[in-house]
């Protein structure tokens, strides 16, 4: 398993797989072929189906400026390795093809070039949660200690930067009241919900504030702002909102938040390694489900949970998102994506509370629910995996046609 640095990435929204990934792939191709006269990029599968709403074409065009680039859309063509595929072609002065490369954007901004051999070594010897728990039981250590033992020496500084960026995205989102870009003309809600939270107290105030924090980040992401993939752009609001709320409520030291980020990152990497965090591959359960699992684990640790209780919370965070489809209306990371961040943040707190009431023993393990999620995602019809052809996206499209 790779470093949690591969999970937590700072970048611009609205989509890690549809903007951050293609942007990286374009930069790599341009670096190899800077003298080409012109370029062509072909988008396949999910990248083509929802790419315009996700600004895929914009980031590619911007990456190639001032050179010319033609973009071809092939939503019906799905390459075998992953639904998010794109082919780059370079042409010389007589318009003859000089080079061609295929890349896959596999989620969280990670890209893989076709035929590319993995060179970076695994830094974790254990491959799943069961092996990690066995290691913790033998050593008496906690999840965050296990992470710090295996990661490079600069991991603490890296996580400090990640947390600072997360906090800034929450605070910017609470202040920004502009309508979100795109044809939906969706109004931001974070600022008003936070303002309303100041007029109530107790559990209602807590719930309103966690909603507002999650919405703040998700709305920043939808507007193309700077966020942290946790594990993706579309699910970036869940973990920061839970951590921000707990820190504000209990006055938690930064060091404790950093440790919670380490544990959450480990949970996310286990899912990314053993299943998928790509909505195009397994639906939104791989994005929001993973984010909820990560936040559930982090919250349980911050509230004094044992390793077995943390594992239980992480399992519940994913289990109760099984089967969640990815059906973005108009291909935008707005409906239902933004509200899902708020709902998942609240559910993460519930998972933590429930796990803390237990002794950590339960029937379905984290590893089992991750395996189930992956199989469920594979069984989902393609129209429910970030193609915009099913679910809410399809119903909204049909209603629009009836209204015209």
C-alpha cells in the first residue's frame, strides 16, 4: 500500500478524476512532446459522458495553451482498464501523427499511463485492516502511530499543510455567497445555514454547523476552489467538516487533529488499494462512502475510541452507503453531490457515537464491507456510475424536456 500522501492532494475542484487527473496527464504528455505542432485528445467513457459539466475540456485546453488541441468525445467507448480514459496524440508540422499515449484517471487525481510499470514501492507491509489490527494488538500501538512509523519523516508536516488547507476551504466557503457556476444556477447554502446555527443551541446547533461546514467545502469545490481530496474532490467536504466541528466544539489541539488525519488517511488508502474510490468505477459509494468511513474513524479516535471501535465506525461509514449511485445532474458536481457531503458528515458522527457505545465487536468486518462495496460497484449498471445517463441526472433531463 502506498503513502497516504497519494490520497490527500491539494488541488482545484470540481473533480479529482475529471479535472485534476486529466490536467496531470496533459502536463505529462506536453512535457514529453513540447515541440509538437498540434494535439488531439480523445475522451472515453465517463470522462466523455460528464466531462463538460466537470470542466474536463477546459483544463485540457488551458494545459495546452498556446498550442492548438482538438478534443473528441466518445462516451460510448469504454476502455478495459478503467472507465475514465483519455488518449493524447501529437502531430508534426505536416499533420502527421508523431506520438500517442493513453492515460487512465483512476480517482483522487491519480493517473496511470497505459503500459506503465509501477515504480514507487509500497510503504506498508500489511495489506488490509485485519493485518493492521493484528499488528496493533501485538505492539499496543494506535492507528496514527502505525501510520507515523511507516510514512516518511515529513508526514507530520505534510498533514499540517493538509489540515491548514482544509480549514481554509471551510472558512472561505462560509464567507462566499455567490451563486455556483453552471446551468443549474444553484445558490450556496453554507453561509445562511451557519448564520441560522447561531440562533439555536444544543444538538440542533451542532447538526446545523456540521452541515454548514460540509456544504462550505463542497460549494468551494463546485466553484473550482482549492480543496483537499479526501478521498476525492466530490467528497472533499466530509472529513474537514467533522474535524473542524470537533476542534471548534472541544478545543482540540492541532496535534490531535493531525493524528486523526493520519488514521483517516489509512482507512482511505485501504479502500483505494483494495477496492476503488472512483465514482466512474464503483459509483458514489466509493467517494462519499469512503469519505464517511474516513471521517467516522477520525471522529471515533478523537473521542477516545479503541482501535476495534475505530475499525467498527469505519465499517459502518461504508456499510450504510453501499449501493449509492453516481448520477450528477447535468454532469456538475453539485446535485446531489453537495448535499451528500453534509449528510455523510452527520452520518460519520453518528457512526462514531454508535461505535463508542459498543465494545468494538461486530459481525461484518471493515475488510468484508470494502470487498462488498467493490463488487456492488462492479454490479451497478453503467448508467449509475458517473455517466449522467441514469438516476437523478436522467429524471432531471426528462423533466427539462417536458418543460420546454
